[in-house]
């Protein structure tokens, strides 16, 4: 009963009663048990039942109160999920799994507790706390997971070849746990990941991307990316990122390693934002540098236009990664396309008109853009970093000043296309665009206030220069 503290919440008495009512052995396993020993509270429960997990879940719903919780049953998988208050409970029957080399789908059959233990991935995820009343809170630790937790080690339960060949996604899970917990991957397990890296090819992209997103949402994602690269995994599903690696020198002039620069930018952004899509923007902000790299004897290495080309690469990468092709993708495209703008602006005299243009084009995402730009400041020279940050802060102050004065977020010129059609005799469609663009630029440059009468006075004169008459 030494681990009773882990199960002190009243919900565990309900879980215990359900197991006793049905005469089934039931256990809490996996992340909840691991995180308890790491003193990281969790309300996500994985339960293993020796018997029918669905039967257990259906009875648990009655014990908890049918009106107080929701139950979802996945009959094809023999699993169920219950949501009760702020707890999420996943229930599965103990099972035995075997894999064919040419398939990512296991052959599944009912199993014993030992079978269930053997199908799990790492020792630290294979500890069980009993829920039955006569053995309540007893710990089953068949692979000495507690010792590996104390030693800070990620170790495969079985032979790494079997573990990673059975389910290659476990290689990414092991790396994710290593990065998240700051644990070292045990030597034999690490060798198994390297040896079986090509097996990741049979895993669906959706599962890979789920793991990747979990890594990206960690406190220091660079650790996971570096490990994936060393293991030969990253190149198999994200070759564009691996292409950033390396330093080339010509005539004594070198460029930075954009792979490690990007990882530093990502880590620095994680200190500023927990937005997944802004973190993706950090990952992709320099993705087109390999394609735009040129050497100029006068100035050294250049990457002209990498922001525009990178923005155009986002959709293809998102599509292949099975990431959403919606507003989230468009946000990343915008961030990649604009990531140099504030930095370039900080090197010049910060005028109202330049800042006004930046605010209008970034819209409601201007704050996110400034975070990305701040994260993009990397140098081993601390004084240089401080100087760039100070310059960027001037731009931020100017943005706040101009925004307060002009109320420019989600700004649009007061003159619309319909106004133009109603006021002028338009015989060429291109003239509509010309007039709209001219008044937009005039307002942004501060030549004309964004008021209808003043805008029409300005446009009348410009229209006349194009030979466009008033109606």
C-alpha cells in the first residue's frame, strides 16, 4: 500500500468499485503512474482491464453517474473513453499484439497482464497501480521502471529491434520523452533507433505529425530535432529541414549553419509564445535558404528572396505533413513572408509611414510577428544581440505609437471599389485597381487622411491624370 498517495483522489474509489463489481482486475498504467513519480500531477488516466475494457467503461459510467460524465466507445479497437469533470479516462482490455514486417497494423487478441506489459514501449511507461480493493495501490513494475526514472534513462522494454520494428512510431516517442524529461536514451535503445530508422516510412504521416507537434510544444524542441537528425529519422519525413544543415566557406567567407540557427530561434520563441503555429513559423522561417543561397565576392553569402520563396513552400510542406490547409497555414505563410520586415525596418529611420504599412499588412498578427523577429536574433556576440534587441524595441514602440494614433489594426481605406464605380466612368477594369492602390498608398504615406471627402479630392486629380472622367 506504499503508493496509496497516488490514488488518494475519490475518483479512484469509483474505479476500484467498478472493477470489484465486475470481478475484473484493473490497473492504472503509463503516463499517470510515471508522472506521479516525477511529481507532475495529471488527470489523464489510462486503465488496463483483464477482460473487456468496454464492459468496464459502461459500468463505470453508471458508477460515476450517467448524467455527470460522457462515454465514447470504439468497438473496432476494444477501447472506450470517459470524461468526468476534468478527468479523461481511457479504458482498454489487456491485449497481445504481433506485427508483420510489411504492415503498421498489429494482429490483436485478448491477453494477460504479462502480454499487456510486453506490448508496451519503455520501462518508465510500463508501471501498473492496482485498482482492486484487495490489492489497491500495489505497484507492478516488471521492467524496473522506477530505477530508470531515478537514473533518468529511456530504455526499451524488450529487444529494441522488436520494440521499434513492431511499432516504429515508438522511436519518435522515445525521443519525445528524452527531450521532455531531459532523460538520456540508453545505449542499446539508441542503437536500435538508428538501426530501424527506415521503418518509420511505414507509419502514417498523421501519427508522425502528432508526435512532431508534441515535440514542438515542448519547452526546448531543439533537443528532439537534434536527436531525430542524429538518428536518421528527420530526413525521412522532413528533408527540407535537414537541407538547412552545414556551413560553406568560399574565399574565407562563411555563412551560419541555418539548421542550428533555426533550432535556436525555435527555442527562443518557445520562451515568448506557446502558439503551435507561430512555432511552425519559426521552424519554416528560413526554409528556403538552401534554394536561394548565392555567393557574391563583394558581399559574401546572400539569401535574397528566401522569405518569399519560403512562404510559397509552406503549403506543400503542410499538405505533405497533413497539417491544416486553412487559416493556420495562411498565418504561417504570412509570418514566413514578413519575418524580415521589422528587422530591416529597425536598421533604418523608423518613419510613421513605414510602420503604418507594416501594421496594415500584418494586421492582427503584428504582435506575433514581433515575437518571431525577436526570437530570430541569434549571435555569439552578446553586445550585438543587445543592440539588435534595442533596435527592435524601437520598432515595437513606434508600432504602439502609430497604432494608437491611427487605429490601424484590420485597417482598410474608406474608399471601396463600389465607391470608385459610382463616381468615375470606368472603361478598363485595371483602372479600378490603379485608383484603389493609389489612394491606399497615399493614406499609408500620410499624404491624405482616411476620410471620404479628402480621399475623393485626391482621387479626382489622380483620375484626371489617367484620363478618367467623373460621372
